């Protein structure tokens, strides 16, 4: 049907109806019930749409093909919302469907049959992102984004299966010792086709689909294995900072996993510092995890301080060893007087609270000087070193 229209170069809208809660209805009420429910939805929609074609698509989605006429489209949207806005009555059950609508305009927004099909495939995730009862547009831009996302997901799966994620280390400079005294472990992903993929891009995706648990464990194991093999603490590195995702912190057995790996490689607990962000703090369980790790001697850093919604009570309430000033805060201070004053006070306050400071994003000798004058003890940034592979990191410590 769609292909015939595409073939004839007709212009039309595809309105994809995706029911966000259909899957959970099937899970709780069973397959048979959900089939009956779907039949009823189709019947009621057909009744409301009259002669306008309604199609079933894979993945419990439905689609309506409408000719390009704003009034007709509006009528269809209203009819669909009218049916699905009310609970479906099935026997003595009332079920409120959560319908998301995706409008794809052919050929203005999406130019080939393949794109139409891709947009339909992506309907769930597109509408899920900001489902607010409005009609979403399946634009070429969204398609490009979604295609990239599924490619990156594929690359991540492959990298996990083959163990080809890498861990880089970025040394952290101690102003008082005038040498590197710790380092941050940062994950790296490279693909033949896509090239370097930034963790800023793939970590949030891995957090969404749970893959972060395996990735996090891989990073922690790699770090512990390296520390133990190289006896890193004998090379002047007191601890390695490892980023811990909020999803990892939500695992009940997170402490067992971390202790288990440190024990396996006989890594002293005090040689590990876990970096968490304020999103993690927002969850109650962090307190528990922190306490259980701290009794062993593991320390914590509050990462990304100065971004988003930095909250003073967070650093008062939780026993952080280190506060890491985000590079954006550092950079902004270098170009804005008020921001510089705010930074100065922030540094003084953190010190007064007996916590250590790492300033991130130090790229120039001037920045180094200003931050040191302010009293920033630890400095991290390209001025000292970019994150580098293990071998290069070890060579730097020796040199
Ligand atoms: P983050 O934890 O705040 O890490 C610091 C980021 O700043 C790193 O980016 C580092 O390469 C970058 N950076 C350090 N100094 C400079 C500088 O002087 N100039 C500039 N332009 N950048 C600098 P990266 O490696 O791209 O990581 C981005 C974020 O991804 C990290 O931010 C962290 O939130 C996340 N991430 C990285 N590795 C892991 C990991 O193993 N686990 C988890 N959960 N998250 C990770
Ligand atoms: Mg970090
Ligand atoms: Mg940071």
C-alpha cells in the first residue's frame, strides 16, 4: 500500500500510532487478552476513521495513511485521540492506552520508502523521549540521529562481546608534590567505520539500555588488573579515579561486585576513588553504597561540580573526599570576572569543608597559575596530559 503510493510519487502523511503501555498490558494480562484488546482498538479506530485506511504494523503499532490535506489530517488526529483518549472497556476492565502519534510527511520530510519504514520502526523511541500527547514529526534529522544511535549501539555490543573497549588514563597533577599523584580512568570506543566515538555520546545510551553495567565492570576490572600488575602505588600514583554511573549505583550488589574485583587483584581499597555525579546523589541508595565502600577505605569524588544544578547541600551531606570542578566552570571563570569570583569562593569553601579539589580542563600555563594561586591542589587537563593508553601512561610515570 505504502510502496504503491511511493511508487506513484504521491504525497501523503503516515500517522503512526504507537501504544507505549501495550507491552506492559501483555506482560500483566497475557497474550490472549492483549490480542482481544488490539482487535477492539482496531475496531473502534476503524469506526472513527470511517473510510480512511488503517494498517497494522510490526511491534503492535498501527498506521493511518492520509492524503496531504491539513484539515483531513487534523480530523484523523482528533478521531484517533478521541478513541484512545478514553479507556478501552473490555469486560469489566477499563484500560487507558498511552498512545503516541508520529507524523511522517512523504516526500517532504522523509524521501524514500526505506526512510518511511525506518521512521515507523523508530516510532517507539521517538515518541517515548517526550511523549506529551502531541503529534511528533518523523523528520530526516530525527532519522539520522536514530540511525546513528542504532549503529553506535551495534558497535557497543560488538565491543563488549570482543572485549575491544579500551581504558585510557588521564594523569592528575598535584600542585604540592609537583608531579602526577593520581589519574582518572576514561573509557574509549573506536570503530573501523565510525571512528572514535565519544563517551559523551555512548555512555548515556548504555545507561538507557543497561549495557553500562557490563561496561562499568569491564572498566573497573581493567583498572584493578593494571594497578595490581604494575603496583601503581609504588610509582607515585596514590589512587585511580573510576567513574561510576547512576545505573551502577542502583544495583543492590554493586558493593559486592567492586569489593570482589579489588580482592581478586589484591588492590588496596584506598587505591580506588569512585567518581559520582549529582544525578546519582539524587537517589537515596547512594548513601548506603558510599558507607559500605567507605568502611573499606574507598574514597569518593563529586564529579561535574559547577554544571547543571550543583547543590550546596550535596557536598555538606555526603562524605566526599574530593570535589571535581567541571571544566566548563573553570573555563567560564577565565573569561568572566563574576564567574572568577564565584570560582574563588567555591574553592575556598570546599577547602574550608576539608575536602580536596580537582580542577578539570586545565589547558594553558595561565590557567594552571590562576588555579594554583586560588589554592586548587589537584589539576587535570590537556596542559599536563590528554587521556592516554595504559602504556603511554606508565611511560609518563617512569619519565
Ligand atoms: P568526566 O568524568 O567529567 O571526565 C572528564 C572529561 O574531560 C573527559 O572526557 C576528559 O577527556 C575531558 N578533559 C579532561 N581534561 C580536558 C581538557 O583540558 N580539555 C578538554 N577539552 N577536555 C578535557 P571524556 O573522556 O570524553 O569523557 C566524557 C565523560 O564520559 C566523562 O566526563 C564521564 O562522565 C563519561 N565517562 C568516561 N569514561 C567513563 C566510564 O568508564 N564510566 C562512566 N560511567 N562514565 C564515563
Ligand atoms: Mg569523571
Ligand atoms: Mg568531570
